[in-house]
DNA sequence: CCACTTTTCCCCACTACACCCCAAAATAAT
DNA sequence: ATTATTTTGGGGTGTAGTGGGGAAAAGTGG
C-alpha cells in the first residue's frame, strides 16, 4: 500500500515520474496503467488500473436517469484520464488536472494506501495548516469508530 | 468504460470525430454503430449499439397503455438516430439533436462510462457552475450509500 | 415516368500534437 | 571511487483531428 511523501519536478510536457518507493506496491494486474481524477480537496488522485476498477464498479451502480447522480458522474469523470507509464516510469498529467490542483513546476506526491495523490507543495502546506483541530483531536474522533 | 472530456469541432456537415481515447473502449459487438438520443439535461447521449440494446430492453418493459409511460417512450425515441462511424471515425449528428443541445461549431465530448455525451461547451460550463453544492459535498452524499 | 435538385456518403490530403526513443544528470549503493 | 538505479530533459515520427471535393443516392416537382 502506498505511503510517504516525495517532491518531484514536473516538466513542460506535464510528465511526472512515479517514485521508485511507490512503484514497488503497484500490482502487476495494473499493467503499468493509471487512472487520474480530480480528488477530494485540491489534489489529483492517481489509481493503479486495478484499484480504479473497484471505483468504477461503484459508479456503474448509479442511475443516470436521476439528475443528481448524473451530475456526480459528470464531475467525477470530466477530468478523468488514463495513461501508462513510459519506459522511465513517468505519466503525463493533462493540463486541466494541473489547473485544478494549481500545480506549476513542482509536485508533492503523497502515498495514500490504494491511491497516490499529487499536490502543489504550496497548496498542501496551506491545507495542512488550515484546520483548527489538532492531529490528536481528529485521531480520537475518526479512529474511535 | 468511457471517461474524460474532449473539445472537438463539428463541421458544417454535422460531423464529429470520436476521440481515439474513447474509441479504445468501444466493444467490437457494437459494429462501429451508435444510437444517439436526447440526454438528461441539455446534451446528446451516444450509445454504442451493444449498450443501446440494454436500454432498449428496459424500454420494452414499459406499458404503453399507460399514458405517462407512453409519453416517455415518445420523448425518448422522437429524436433517436442510428449511425455508423465513417473511415475517419466520425459520426453525423442530425440537426434536431444539435438544436436540442444548442450546439454550434464546437462540441464538448464527455465520456460517461457506458455512453458518450455531447455538449455545447458554453452550456456545459453553465450547467457545472449552476449548482451550489461543491464536488466534495455531492461526492460524500452520493458515494456514502 | 423522367429530369432536376439536394443531401448523403466516401475518399483523399493537410496539419499539428502526442507518443516513443535516446541520452544526460543526479542520487543512491557497493 | 565506481557502478547501478533513479530522475529529468529534449528531438524525431506516426497518428489523430479536420476540411473539402466528387460520386452516388434520395427526395421533389413537372
């Protein structure tokens, strides 16, 4: 499962290399293919193909004849993009996702168990320091279930 | 399954090319044939033939001796149109559907799992920004089920 | 039933960008 | 210090997207 954070550069073609430490955890079933979508909060979610398929199964259960469910599906898929790693273990992130995450020339790559998140370092720092609650408070709330 | 958005042009013959990224997901059983109908909200739904058949099965279960169901069937089928891709992977969209979706010379093509949606870029942006709810709110509502 | 007009379909051709390959720099390991 | 691996950068080529012309077919009216 993915974990840890890494700072990498992103070149002018939108390419980001997947850290070797994270690559180890990619299942062979993913076929070096990834699906990226806009994430919760200003980041990009990157799912190895096999993990994405479990998300897709949930989405397939939505009833697209209901306006609200249709809207969610559009929001979720409008910036979705599939790509394979090149021989140098890089993927290309399209411009609309970079805009969404306010990314310029550096990215913060965050391992998040089943998926990888891509942040603008600046935005991520702001996000972390934005909450009033301490780590201990949130921990006790979320983990006591 | 279809995903992602693409801006393509529509020429004065009503032709739109299906993005190569979406073409990959069309089942061979579809025989390069598509059925287009008016969609939920101001867009055009494009189903590969094999996917359309599952919709058709549902429609066949409607009781046309009930006025409301009969009306729905008429609304659904009045602008339905079947067409095959040409050698350049384009389909022709009839004028009445273009009018319905308020399309002029550019289209936004949206992959939506089983189907492809065609929007006027202007109309789509208005649609997306029309809701008060954020992506995060809708996501937590719809996906927590 | 025939002639004419209009639309549809198919083919060819151009342009641009995305992809793939090669290569260098930087970091880590031996 | 040397080797191996990881990260970063750039250049050529194939294919995707677009536009237009001409043949075939369909529709319209005399």
